[in-house]
C-alpha cells in the first residue's frame, strides 16, 4: 500500500502540507515527494517558513486530491528533519529535480513523516491505510 500512496501523491502533485505557526495552521503546496527508505519524504528550501515551523512544532498533515476529483488522501504525523548528509545526498542523486532548490544538501530541508496515519476518501467510502 505504501507504493500506491507514493504513486498517488506523485501523480497528483502538488501535495498540500499543513504546519503550525504559533496557534495558527499554515498550508502550502509542495511539489517534491519521494518514498526514500520506506518513508514519505518531502523537501523544501532550508531556512524558509516551512522549515522554521517544522523545527518548532513537528505536527504536520498532508492532503492531496486526484485530478479526477473522485479520490483524496490525507496523512497526519510528525515531521522528522533528515540531518544525515549521506541520506540527503542519496535523495539528491535519486531525485535530480531537487537540485533546482539547491545543489548543496545543506540548502534543502528534507523531512519524512514519522508514524503516519493515512486515509483515502472516495465517493464509495473511506479506507484507512497502513504505512
């Protein structure tokens, strides 16, 4: 099911990621998604508001809707920032589009969702997804 979730998220990009700033939600589209090491992994510019918000409050939620509007996905969990340079370099090599953000891994904040709880919605019902 993990591969199906990653494929859905890639096919229906962008994914809308909600973070918390103070007591207010902040939502923005993120185009980069990968399934590195069996984890749902995102990337954004280091030092931007998304990175700052994740560092101060790790609660996140991701939402995505199929282009056909007949299926949606929602995932909640804790963001874990990837600090290991070898892991970041491996993701950069596997996903060359990330180099548009920065060719230096330190210029990119990469994070994965720890303990994700995922749900698919469709007109026919709701499906909880084990990841």
